[in-house]
């Protein structure tokens, strides 16, 4: 097991503000577009972090903090598989950012910043493809499935299955009148999926077989049933969870070796955040960088706007998705320009224009409220809409990054091309192209879906435009035109 300790160092002035009583984790959210984990507590905390490999996951512990509710999970998509939050012990809340199998991050590039002792952001570098490690082979009689675990029993049926959790890390399944396959008896198999580190098979007696799963503390309980195909099906309660991987069994752990021959430790120096102001709200955006000197950007095309196509007889329904919202401000740019304040009016205007042109629309949110990624896709899928258009604003570490880009996952390529072409023609913004990506809201939508980045709130040119209500209306008109062109051409 490869472990990088991310030692969080700060001056003692920071920790002098910490209360003696336990803090509570008030809110957390992973911003998939910016690879950033944000979390807020109701009192100052002192985070600790470590990066564990095989599989790669960043673990952030909050000592002296309580979650106050059941384990929470957020599926992400792309190189970041999921984020989960749980109570690792009575006094420690844990946040885990887990990468997809085969991906890793450079621990030296992890940035952990506190806006104040109760509001923190963890910025992950871009994940990269790591060298693959052969997985431990499983038995033909044991399979890891898309829903859980399966044990072949050749049609045997037992009496009453008994499932019990002896402690937070072990679940036992007793199977009366069952004989385990010889290939499994007295064997342990590494799982590293669904929060299960390994599974052990024991033939306790001729009339009793036992299956033991070693799980993570925040893993849910499991159910065990017999399949009509002749086997034992083990599934997490509530369906498949996003605890896809877990810490390897201790006997399999091997310390990482470096040029110095010792365990690798990456030190992250955290700037001291300002002290908490008792009269200030708990959550506030991280202070934006100072604005750059004004720059003159090329004006958009002076060519009069072409009339928008009408599709009066269309039965197409479009879901317009303003990203972020509520406690999730999204990116924060020059002069404190917040992504959520840019994209909501653009999205609302897009919906109005489409309605005027004969297209039915839905909004995932119509005001400054927070909707989870899963909530957005669920809303679209259940409504049976035909197109899904998610609207966001971009950010970068440099003010030189400006321009528009549109993403699609699979079936949305044609829609993305039409929107990008229309936006560039009508606004004159820098064309950063159409790209394929597997953002969560696109990947888990059952209809053609795209994500439009309308510009950079951190860009020296874009930020001024995105702050202008008239430009935002122009952007909305351009996006709507692209959607209408796509519909009118019968794609």
C-alpha cells in the first residue's frame, strides 16, 4: 500500500481559534469541473490528509469533528470516481476522494487552502494514467459484478441466511446446509471494490458455511439472497454504492520505496486563513485574486443577428441546467465574479428564448438553490426530455485563458457543434473548440447531452463580458440558436 502523507502545516495563530468542543461538518461538495473539494464546518478545524495508492484516493480527516448524519456519497465521473464522507470514529470525520482505477495524482501538487479555519478547499491536480498493476485473480466460483458480489453454489439452497455485522469492519454471512466449492474453502480473495477489502470463505462444519467480508467503517450493511441461477448474491443495502475500492488488507500492504529508501512524504504548506469572525456567515467564497489591469478585447461581430429559427411543430423538450447554485458558488474570478451568478441568468434566458420559438423547456433550477449532480440527471431522465444542455463558466490559474468550449459525452456531438458554432459567430469570443468528456451530468443522462463553458470568470477578457448583463443575453441567444438549429435540422 502506497501512502503519501500530506502534512498540513500552519502557524499556531490558526489553531488558537479552534474550539474545545467538537465541530460539525456543515456542508461539502466536489466541483467536478475544477477537481476541487470544498467543505465547511461550524467551527475551526485542523485537517490532516494522506494519499493512498492501489487504488488512488485522497483521504482528508477532520479531527474533533462530527458528521451528524449517515455516510454520504457523491458519484463524480471521469478520472475521479467518487467522493464519500463518513465518521471514521467518534471524534473524526473523513472525506475520501477516490480516483478511477488506473489513475493517480501527484501529491506535491495537491493544494489545500483555508479561507478561514472553518472553510477549506482541496484542489486536486489533473489525474494521470498510472502504470497498471495486475489484480489478484479471483476464483471461477467467485465474481465481482456490476451490482455487488456473486458466489456460485451449483443450485444449493440453504435455510434462513443470517447476516451480521460484528464490528464496523467485518460482516459475516452464515449459510446453513451449504457446502462451499472446493476452490473457495479456507481462502481469502482481495476485492477492493464497493468498500470491501477482501472476502473469506470458511466451511465451519458439514452443515454450515460462512462468508466473511472485511469492509470500510463507512460501508453500508449488506444483504444476502439466493439467485435463481444457483448462487449467493451479496449486495450493499440501498443498491450499488460508490465505495468502489478500499484499503488493501494489512498483510498485502507494502510501503512505497523512493530514491531515499524511505516512505514518501509530501509536505503541503497551508497559508494561514483569516480568523473566524463570529458575526460573519460560516460560508463565504474564497477571496478572488486582485483584478488585472483593464484590457481591450475585440468586439463581437457587428453583423446583425440572424433571426432565430422557429420550430413551432416540434415536440422536443430541452432540459437547461444552470450548474452549481446555493452554497456551491462554482468558480470565483476577477472582482469576485461568481460562476453561479453568471450562468443562472444565461440559462433562464436560454429557456425563455426556446419557449418563444416553440420548444418546451425545463430548468434543473430556476433560482439560487443547490441541486446535486445526481439530482440533475435524475430530473432529466424522469422527465423524459430529449436534450440536456448544462451551462457553466470556466476558470484557470492564469488571466490569459479566455474563450468558449463545449463538451459532449457520446450522442451529443452534433448538438455541441451547433452550439459552439453559433456562440463563436454571435459573440466573437475565442474558440476553444468542441471536446469529448465524461462529466457526470452528461454521462448519466439518457438523452444527447452537452456542457457549455461560456467563458472564464478568471480571464482578463472574458470576465468583463460575463459581468455585463447585455452580453449574457447575447450569449443566451447564441446558445439558444445552436439548440434551435440542431432541432430544425432533424438531428
